C-alpha cells in the first residue's frame, strides 16, 4: 500500500487558514498592504462627519470586521525584513533622486543642466581581505597574486591566487584575522556619519577658498545640494554614494554661474575629503592620543549626464543604483538585521566569522573608558555604524514624506469615491479616529498567502512600470 501523501507544515497551515470564514476579508487587507511581511494589527474606529450639519457620513469600526482588526503596512525600508514595504521605499528613493537630476516632483526641469557628480567615499584599509577583481575584458582576475610567497607575522600567506566570483563567500574576509585591525574598522564605522557631516561643512569652505570669496558670501552666488546613501562593502565597512550638485543662490530654481563647472566641483570634493579628520573619542588630557579617522584613498568622482553614458554615468543609472542600496543594511556584509542584546548570543549568530569578530569588538570597546560614550554595543549588529542610510540636503529635491503624503492623499480620494463621500475641497468634512496597537506580524498559516500576494503585486507593478517607463531598470 502506498503511503499517504505528506504536505509541508506551512502548506497545511496555509490551507487551514484559507478555510476560515474571515479569510476573504483578511486577504483583501493583505493586498491593501502590498503583501507586507510584518503588518501591524489595529483596533479602533473612524467617524466622518459633515462639518456644517454634524451629520455622520461614514462609520468604520474594527469590531465590525470579520477579522476583528485592521491591517496596515509596517513601512520597514529593509528588504531583509519586509520585501513589500522596502520595494515602495526603493521606488520613492528613485523618484527622489531622479527628480533632483531631471526635474519633476516640484523641481524645475532646468536642473538637468546644473553641474553634478556621482561621488563614492570609501573607508581606508584596515587589513588585506579577499576581493573580486575583473579585467577590462570582464574576466575574473586572481585575488592577490604574489610571486615571492611572503607570510605575515602570524605565519599566514599574504597573497591569494584564487579567482573569486562576486558571490564567493570568501570575498571581504581577511587574509589574516590576527593582522586585521578590528578596533580601527569598528571605530571608523562608528564615526563614518561624522566624517560625512564634516565633509559637507568643509566643501563650501573649499569652494569659497577656490573662488576667493568669504564663505558667508558663497550662498549669494552658489548653493550646494546633495543626496547620499550608505552601502556596506563585503569587508563590513560602510561607504557613501552621493549625488552632489551646484545650484544658483535660490537652489534648483536658479542656474549656477557659468564658472561653476564639473571640474571645479570635482577638485573641491577631493580637497575637502582629504582635509577631513575625526578623532575617535574624547579623552582626558593624560590619556594617549586619540585615533584619527579619515576617508580612504579610493575616492571616485564621476560627472552625471542626462540619460547618456559618456565619460561619466547616466542620471537614470545613478538613481537606480542609489535606490537599490537604500533598502539594504549591514546584513549584506554577513551580519544580522536585528539588535544583539547579550554578548553570550554572539557565538550562536548565523554570521560570517569576520562579522562575528567585528560584533565582538563592538562589545569589547564599549567596556573601555575612552569609548564608553560611543553606543557601540547598541549598534553592534550594524558593525558599529549608527548613521542614517539615506540623507539629502534641503534643496536637493522633494522629500520622502511628501511622496508618502501624495500617495496617501490619492488612496484617500479613491476610498472617498468608493464610499460616496464628498471631496474635502468642495465640502467641509471632519474625520475623528482612534486606533490601538493590537500586535504585528502574521499568524499561523498566513505568511504563505502574504508572500503570494506580494509576488503578484510586484509582477503587476513591474509590467506597468516597463510599459510606462521602458528606460527604467
């Protein structure tokens, strides 16, 4: 007799969930969240009144729902935590970046003619690591070929003749973990945000010095705008990608002077980056000198052109690249995407050995008096980095908040139309609501259907995007 067919537990749970009487309504809620992986459950009610007569126009209560609650998207930007919400964040970031390069979303189209560059700021070396190298023909080259077969003080070979592919797990791992400066690497991550802040302060001063004008008068003729995103390298160190643009005194609405060129901006960026120094900690007068942190030598500055690849990069390619890394965190460097509460958990973490040592270094340094004020333990899962992953200057373009408000207003207008409610622009209405947190995440058997919804929504959006914008990746 043939054995009865066996089903995976998650499939059985999904079938059981689909058989429940509230499944149809729950599924519509999941689709409304875009297939969110960690939706928030809410209890409460919403009342809509006519502001003139006081008549109740609409009543919504979660107690009337078959599920007993309302689902709303978590809004997490990390792709590792919620692929659905991170896809929305990625699209918003793309529009934020591209509007500052081409115009749109409240930015004049003339901004496309302003000088702008795409700059990459890297960390210095804290020890030799395995790397993926390619030649001009695209073929993979040996990692670190050495003819004389030298060894480090710990007896390990200082070279590597292997050809590592991009996804090789050995890429980014030190050749010798005992030679690698883990303390310097963690401290650099912890101060990378401060390095960027001081760079943005130094760049206008360098430009003013190049032009021979006081810094206070620079904004009367020129304004700097930027948008940047942080990315983790395989070696566990962050580096920054930034779009930096020269505007007139009124921002993107005014053209910069004729002498404000890409070469001028290129030179100023390199000089400003070279002079920025950040001490690693504040110590007492009798303490040893602090570690001084700087940018790495590999500073890449390329002109950004309008929809073309000449000697620089295209605006569309830059926007796509920045948007891609806006949804990634330290997990791309082999670590975890959640905080580590106890040092005893470190040996059990599913991370690379390199990341494990950086995490342990965060806990170790936090015990030292000179680094006690640094929240290294709190940010150990980020390998010490505690800055924002994406930031922009005020005048670069629109904001993520404005994009979200526009999307929320559009959905609210659709909901009013379905309910037959008047347009707030035509009549005065008043909405009162009260919501209470009732939990988050999916319950037994629900992740399967949520992921299926996300995949269907993602496919539909991809098809619509390709039809509307064939040039977008």
